[in-house]
């Protein structure tokens, strides 16, 4: 694996979504790349589960060898909101967390398992045929937070937050 290949935020967002789909956690149409407010997305959501991937904050890493326009380094963060609807009216909130076969807690664990410490290889390979990763190191979970269920619609979600380190080439 070749780490630190130049990339940009849209490619990383797409690779995160592709990983969730490839692990059979969500169908492709249930992985949404969006920077909008989750409450607005929940109002229009269909199906029983989906994920929203959004780039967040990116700080320039100062003092990195090479630096400059052709090798600008960032450490940044992404959020993935893992959303699930519980349709049964009785004990909805409890079942979202405790059901062994179909719970938000299990889905969140599976999302974390799919992405934690993963290099998210790009589709391209380098000259030697090695896979390329946009990261200096694999992405890491920094925290996750369960949010209150929306009683009217039955949606609950857990926000997961991820740290990334990557470079881009502003001369290309």
C-alpha cells in the first residue's frame, strides 16, 4: 500500500461511501454525500436506514517536508451520521438500541468496524502495481454520539466523527 497520494475531499467522501456499500451495510442509494443539516435530511428520508457522509474541518499541517502548492498537507475531519427508523410504536427507542438482529447500536458498530483503521484505497494503482491510499495513515474514529429519536418519524441517528490526514497538489 502506497500512502499519501494527492487527493481532495470529494474523493475521500466517495471512498468512504464505497467502503460502506462494499461491506453490505447500505445500498448505494442509501449513502448520501451532503453537508446539510441532518434534521432536514431526516424529513425527506425513505427506507429503513441510511448514512450521511460530510466533510467537516480541515487544518493545514504546517512544517511538513516538501510543503507548498504541490504538496499541501491537511489533517481534517469527516462525520458520518448513521440513521435508522424503528417503525413499531411500542418501545421504539429501546428497540433501536437493544434489538440483537436489527438495532442502531449494531449498525453503528458495523460502520465503525468497516472504517476504523482503513486506508480506503483509491481505484488507481501506482507504477509497481501497489494500491494507493489518499491518507498518510489510516482514518480513525475520534468519537460517536447517539442522538434522540425523532418521535414523529421514528428516526434515530448516531453521529460518528473521523480523523484524516492527506495531501493535495494545487498546481495540478
